[in-house]
């Protein structure tokens, strides 16, 4: 979702920077990059660690609530689409191909974003707080494949971040990588495109078979 379908990473930039300042830390580019695509608990832990805040001194529940409210307010101000993403979703939907939205974002914020993206586009949605561990663990994509009734190898993942790509690889899914804020390394089962502009069902089919052959 974030960085693949909607250009929400700049919003998370603001939120994570504000969270770091709340904990007495100036957010470095390296730390921000390390949090991209992370689940909320993982991103918070990295900021806590960088700020030198001991585990016993972390008010994780209150801070998570603050972050969710902060990001939710920013989401409601508007979520721009990534280039070509809406058209690609329309093409897949028109072809009758089932799609699952798989995100590390928690359900509460995903529901806000779905008002822009469109709930009806997807057969199901899988959020970061609904699996044992979020990306880069394989559980989100394994859950999505299971909901569709397919093996992971039969599902094409579209991702933008190193964290998401690692999750797809761990789950055994072929992946089309369209990088956004951070470069993603080459690996078995991954093919790359610069953007989703002009990507329709034919192009996605080609990407699926190409990635599958590389696994």
C-alpha cells in the first residue's frame, strides 16, 4: 500500500521525524531509511534504540496511540496515488483477477487509506497487526495466498521497499518490484520496473512468469 499504491511515504516521513523529536532525537536519513516499510512496532523500536531509550523506559502503548492519531490525521488530509497504480488496479479488476492488499500498516490506518484506494477492489486485506509478525517476515503474504486459496508461488507480489521485497521472497512469492524511496536489491524471484505507468494485465503476466523462472 504505502509507496506502492499511494504516495504515503512522505507522510510517514513527517510522522517518524515528529516521533523521533518527541523522544529527543533528530531523525537521520539512515534511520528513516531503516524504518521504511516497517511495521509500527519495528519502526518505533528502531527510533527508541537510536535515541538510547531503555526498554523499561519506553511507553510503547501511549506512543503507538500518539503515532496512530498523528498519521491518521495526515492520511485524512489526502493520499495521492503513485504513478500508474490506479490504472493498474483497474486493469486487473476489469480482468476479474483477485487481488489482496497486503500492508504492514495497522488495520485502523488501512481503513482510512481504503477510503481513497477503494475497499471493493480487493478480495481481502491483510494488515500488519493481523499476523504473528509483519514484513520482512513471510506471514503477511502467506496469509494473503491462503485467503485466495493459492500457493504462494502462484501469486504475484507488487512491492516497493526492501522490507516488503524480503517478505515476498521469504514467502516464496514471485515479485514485481517498483522501487519508491529506497532501492531494492536484486534477488531470485524478483523482476523490476521503473513505475506502474502503462502496466496492464499483459505486463503483469510477463512479470509473473519472468520472476517465477528466476526463483
